[in-house]
C-alpha cells in the first residue's frame, strides 16, 4: 500500500492516493468507450476559496461527431452545505454557457493551463467539513462520483466499467456525453417538459429530449415548450428515504437516455455544469434548488381565482357575454382573457378598432375592474414586418431583432412576416419595456400572456417575402408557411454532427423555429441560446410590468427554462380534450412544481378538439385544484365555457366553489412556494417519502402537505379507487366521512358526476373562508379553521398557518407593514382540546377586520361531547352566541386491528369572532365515554 498523500486546508481535505494493486482494474477491463476514449486527470489542486481545479487531457483522439477537445478544466466546489457544483469545460477557449446575467451564479475560475502527472489509478477525494457531499474522481480514464456523506451512498458515478452500457466522458465542440450509474431502486422525476404517458416517474427507455419546441402537448415523450435538465432522485433505503436532485445547467439541445440503472446525457454544445442538491427530503430538494435558480414568483391573489379564455372571441360583445353568463350561472370567475382576437391584424400591442373599439373596451374594463375582476391578453414574440406599424418601426430604429447575415431574421407567425426581438440584447429589453408601457396606456391590462416563445415559426430556414403573393395578416388563422424559404443545411449549426431527437422525429433543430445559425447580441448563436428564448422574454416582460404602476406582475409563459418560475406562471400548452390528456395534466403539473414553477395548470376541458360533456365535468373537478385554473379552447373548437352545459356548471359550482373557500390556503401555499420553493401541487411522496406505494402515483396529488385530490380520470366511472397513505383522512366536502388505516390502503370512493373527492390529512389546521364568485369578495368573508387529529386519538397535535398581504405590492414578504402571518396550533390531551394562534405583524390583518367565526375539530375520541368552553382563559357563558355541536364520524375504513367499536366525533364551535390579527386561545373539555 502506498500511503495516502494528504493535502489539508482549513476546510477542505484533499486526499490523493494510489489504489492498491488488487483494487486496480487491469488494463484489459478498461471501460469500453463508445464515442471517445476518455480523458485522464493529470493535475488537481485546491483554490484559495475552497474549490478544486483539475486538468484533463484526452486519451487517444477519436473523430466520431468531431475531434475531442484536447484539454479540459475541471472545477469542483462545495458551494453550500447542501449544494455541490462540478463544472467541466474547455481549458483553452471560453465556451457558451447559460449567461450569468440571466441566471446569476458564481463564475468558475479563469482558465489557466496547468500541467502535472498523476498515476493511472489515482483517486482524489474532496470533502468539505460543512458539506453533505463527498466528491471523488479517478484519474484514468477520468470519472467522478458524488456520495452522500451521512449514509455513504453513491448518488452519481460517471466511471464506467466493462459491464456498463455507457462509456467515459466525451467532450467535443458539438457533442458532449456523460453518464451515471444508478441503483435499481432509485425513482427519478423531472427532465421536462415532456408529456409522460407512464406518469411522473421517469420510465426506462422512454426518450427525454430537451429543446424548446412548439409541438403540441399531445405528443408523448418528445421535447416540448420548456427545457428543464434537472431530475430528482428518491431512494427508499429500507425506510430511511432520501432525495437529491441533479441539475445540468446547459441550454443546448440534448437527449437524455434513462435506462433504469444508468442515465446518459448527449448534448450538442455548451459545457458540463452540474449542481447537486442534497435534500434529503423532497421539500429540502426544491428549497435548495429554488434558492439557487430563483424562488417562485409571488402571485397576485386574484390569479388564484378562475380564468376563462378562448381563441375566437370575435368581438367585445362576446367577451361581455361570457362574463355575464358566468355571473348568471353563479360560477366563480376572476379573470377574462383574450387570445389574439382583439388585435389589429394579429399585431402585438394593437387593438382592432371594429371588433374591440377602445372606448367600449375601456368602459368594459372599468366595469370589471370595479368589482375586482381582471383582464389579460396574449403577446407573441414575432413583430409584424410592416413599415406603418409603430412597434416594428421603433424595433428597427433600436436594432432589436435577431439577425441573419446582418439583416433581421425573417419568419412567419400569426401576423404574417415577422422579426423576432433578441431579448439577450439590453436595448431590446428597454424597447420591449417601452412597448409594454405604451400598450398599457392604450389598454390597462392586468397581466400578460407570452405565447409561441419556443420560438415558434411557421417556416424554416432562410426566407424572403414572396413577390406578388400576400401572406395572411390576421384574416383567419393560416399557419402554413407562405414565405419563400430554403432550408439551410450547409452550416454545422443547422446540421450538427449529432442529431437530437427533435420533435420526436429527429427533424433538423431549426425546423419551424429560428435558423440555428442566426445570431443574437454579441455574436451569440441561436444554436446555443435557442432554449433560452422564452426565459429571456419572460425576464424582459417581468421587468416591464414591474415598472408599471408598481404592482405585482402576472405573466403566463408557454416556454420556460431553469429559473422561469421566478417570473412567471406556466400552462401546459396545446392539449387535447381527451381522457388521456386529463391524466397527463397531473404529471406535467407536478413536474413543474419540482422545476420551481409552481403556478401551473392545463387548459381545462382541453384546447382541441371538443371535449365530451362528461369529460368537461371531470376536467373542471381536477382543474379547480390546479394552482393555475383556466379554461381555454381553440378557434376551431366549439364553445366550452363552463356554463355551456348545465351538468358542467353544476360540477363547476361545486369544485370551484370549494376552491374559492380554499383561497386563503392556496395563497399561503403561494407564499410558501415563494420563500421555500415548496410546490403548490405536489406528488404524494412529498409528504409520505417512506411510503413506496405512492412513488409512481400520478392520478392523485396534494395541495400543500395535507390536502389530497383523488379525481375520476376515466370515462363512465362513478367511483374512484384512491390510495390513502397511513393515517386518518377526512373528506373536505363532508367532514364526517373518514378513512383511517395503519399501513395505508386503496379505498374505492363514490364519485358520481358532480363529485370530486378531496381529503384532509390528520394533524392539520386548514384555514378556509366562505367563498364567493370573485376572489375579491371571497377574501373579505369570515374565516373558519378545520383542525384534524388522528381519528379516535386521545392525544395529538395539529398545525397550520396563513399568510395575508396586500397583493398589489410587488414584494411578498413580512415586515413591510402590509402583511400578516399567523401560525395556528392545536393540541389534544386527556384534558380536552386547545386551539391557539401566534400572530406576526398583526397590523395588516387588524386593519382588514378579518375574523374567525368557526372552528371545526375532527377525529376526537368518544362521544362524550364537549363542554367548559373557554376563550382566552375566560369561560364562555350561556348568554353568548357561541354554539358547540358534536357529530359522529362515519368511517369508510377503520384502523385495521380490533377497532370495530372505534368511534370518533367532530366538534364544531360556531358563532365566534376571533380576530385573525390577534393571538387567541380557545379550549374545551372532551367527555370520554369510550
Ligand atoms: C464508481 O464506479 C466504478 C466503476 O464501476 C467503481 O469502481 C467505483 O467504486 C464507483 N465509485 C463510487 C464512489 O461508487
Ligand atoms: C359579435 O360577434 C358575434 C359572433 O360572431 C356576432 O353575432 C355579433 O353580431 C357581433 N357583435 C357586434 C357588436 O359586432
Ligand atoms: C400593415 O399594417 C397596416 C395597419 O394595421 C395594415 O393596414 C396593412 O395591411 C399592413 N400591411 C401589411 C403588408 O401587412
Ligand atoms: C426543409 O426541411 C424540412 C425538414 O427536414 C422538410 O420537411 C422540408 O421538405 C424541407 N424543405 C425544402 C424546401 O427542402
Ligand atoms: C424519438 O422520439 C420518439 C417519440 O418519443 C420515439 O418514438 C423514438 O423512438 C425516438 N427516437 C430515438 C432515436 O430515440
Ligand atoms: C379513546 O379513549 C379511550 C379512553 O381513553 C381509550 O381507551 C381508547 O383506546 C381511545 N380510542 C382510540 C381509538 O384511541
């Protein structure tokens, strides 16, 4: 044994050792390299700030997909106790990376040549005393591993041995490859945007291609609108679950091949910039992830209301009718939207003076604004090429467009021929802000919807406006390319050596988007920046809206990238009105929660074609619980507003009625998302990480930690078989209905057409209000608290909270004088029940006069009844209006063993007027008869 060489610094232990002869692999079992021959690490040293810099040299050159880069720089840093970065790039020239101004983070050290020579089987290990990760690498062929310090488990290991279906690191100009082994029991989630027919868990051998693309969401297993090269890996470890995430921060197109026991990235450019997030809980993972990529945007209160949209609201009267009909049908509605119907010739920032005359539109907006309703319109990135169009004129004057051979790149979208603004150019960002300001003066919209920003182009390649042919300019849809175009095949950007599986068909990567040899500001190639288009537009739009009226912006973006959630909400794009699409919507929604974009939903009832009446019933029952709840339909679909069918209207009143009672809870979840990244809609494993049964569950979801939605997702069903993790669950619609199980179980629930099952878990305090037809009204109604204990228990504790603020303020935080935060606690002891609150920043809630009128406590033992009520230490006299009532629970399932006689009661204390802004304590005794 050669003694290990030890280089110790204050914080870092770097261990260099030559492996003993029997542990070294013989040269005959050298990993089989598929594309390249791998690299060897020739030097490694510490940097003064606790990082590691290594130098890699290519083994024998190989020319598949181009020559290998001869020298690479490795940079490793334990950035926080739960974040590790591993960055590998060309040691000689600066390469494209996700711009540091779009996604702020530390710059790796400047590239410097470094020489050295390490033995063939040298292993370098870096441990940082404050880090949960141990990084190690082996010198030849170079591979690195990341282990979890607390349990020693290997989380990532890029070293191949002969038996692995992958080779060593490959680094060419236009092809990068790296793989990791994975244990069989690792459950992976993420790698989107992708419609996943097999549900939320990544499915071995399904393709995961990441490249922002306008192919409709009905395409399964293909690249879609957003790119999120991040996965969460959840392992049960025999009941000691741990989760971590791996982000590969790279904006180039890539295929990710997941084989169940390994995962390989095949990327067409950029660098390897890995970030590992230690968890170990799923909530910990999203907290660490969003603290790095940006916390989810605060959403205005009204945006949690219901939204109605449609492409094809031909004129303002139609829009007015829709609003009126919602009111008549008594279905809640907060926001009415226009697709491009209000525009003049489908040109951004314009109004059609015939169908949407400005004075009438302004009068309509005054009317809806006065009752708290809001209005949002669409904006596409393509700016019509039209010399009499001010937006275009100013764009040309400011030189804001993406270029090809020195001229603005010509494409076609809805208005006909267009140019695309280059949001990587600071001048474009100012011009865009100015156009939004001008438009807002024309029409005081309350938010913006940015669509088609993958970017979508009806043509491909290099185009000219045809001579003597008129392209459509707003007279009807028309997405067929009418420009005179030729494909570009001769550049290595348009025709790269490795073809990602673009659109699931391996089409050229410039197909129906910007030519990938087009150039952005500072010479940046579209090839590299393609998937950042929507993200950069979102940032520019956010900046513009934030500058207007000083209000909290609302932006809905179709294309997203790592970090988009800091600025915008997302909907899952053009889905279909089918049962499959209803099911897929749940997986995509919960994936976006993991991506740090918690404000998400799908087009309720489907974008096209027309849904059946039954489907639309079931869809609103799911959609009422999407964080972002909007009905939207295609131009060619029949009308599908929720009042169009009586049965759907009834389901909507029921489900949306419940949503509007839950608005204070949803808003608090929005706050938690903003401060900790916690998704609003979550997979069950977030709350039950050791319950393996729920790891792949994609037909139910949680709102927050303890409200579970178990919808009907199949035609013709009036029952639903739902999974109930261990513990007690109470139906939210009929709180006496109870399901309790020790080990967890599937329970078949009644679910007639108008019924959606929503259950609340034990040990929770849920704040609710009385609901209403507009969130502004609902928000001023009295509160109630629902407190849950395990059914029949004699001891227990429950917790809940609420965040309230002035949602017009751009910031969402405590300490500005315009917000209140309350923790609610409850305990159950032999002596009885106690519920109390702890208020932070009382002023805001006191000013609004909010009060709690009712407290309902579920699952209490026995039927002895409640007595001796005290509020803030004083007994409540018979003369007060306060009433105590007791109702017995009905069990659908009881705890397994010997609980036939199990009884539990619900106690309701009503007629209260406890101020939300003041600490209170309320208690009573429970008589236990057993
Ligand atoms: C990584 O994989 C290699 C090859 O299978 C193996 O020799 C090595 O022990 C692994 N490293 C870790 C830390 O798991
Ligand atoms: C608005 O459009 C509808 C439907 O296309 C039409 O019936 C109605 O006459 C139009 N109203 C006005 C004022 O143009
Ligand atoms: C340019 O815009 C004007 C004003 O909207 C419109 O009348 C005209 O048809 C457009 N021209 C072209 C070539 O699209
Ligand atoms: C351009 O390329 C696309 C995608 O490969 C192909 O469908 C189309 O026919 C080509 N167009 C021309 C004019 O060659
Ligand atoms: C490309 O994606 C499609 C759609 O998922 C899939 O059917 C096909 O097998 C993939 N092709 C390759 C080469 O991965
Ligand atoms: C209810 O309380 C009685 C008396 O304390 C106790 O014997 C019984 O086990 C309790 N029931 C449950 C289900 O905990």
